[in-house]
């Protein structure tokens, strides 16, 4: 017999895939930010090089955690759904902060924000809620 757990809704699959994409974007953005340490204007916007490094590392850690959580979403873990929501929200805040301090990263920040909002919305529709309850 097929149960709700066996039939992962398309929105959950999309959310898990976008979560993976969001984590990847965060990871790449953090790495690219580290490559900008020689950009005096960018460093000045952050205050000093140490703050650029802190932001880059924080964005990369966030990306790695989001990548790990995406695997839990593919498996239907409600805990992963909660963690994904928390980290996607944090990703939105980090993207806003990054775009303010480093306008050259605006496009990556906007992509990250759009993906994060889409993921959160996809994880909390009726079919997704039923799927995670069955877990």
C-alpha cells in the first residue's frame, strides 16, 4: 500500500533541490568574497579585512549546513524542514547584509533571497505539511 510518506510532493522535491542550490550559492558567494580581500573599496565598506573574512566564513558555513539539510528534506525529515526554514531565513538576512556591504554581490544576494523564499513557501503548503506529518 502506498502511503503519504511514499509519495513525496513535487513541491518538497523542488524545495529540497532549491535548498541544495541555495547552499551552493552561499558557499560560492563566500569563496568569491574571500577572493575580494585585495579590493580596498570592499574591505573599507566592511571596516577591515577581518570582517570580510568573518562574513565570508559565516556565509560558507551557512551554505554547508543548508547543503546537509537538503538531504534531510529529500528523505522527508520534519526536523530538516524546521532547520531549513531557520537557515533559509538566516540566509535571507545574510544576503541582505552582504548586498548592503558589497553591492557587487547584489545579483548573488537577490538569487539567494528568491530561492530561500521559494523554499520556505514550498515546504509549508498543504501537501508538503501532510508529507512531513507522515514522517
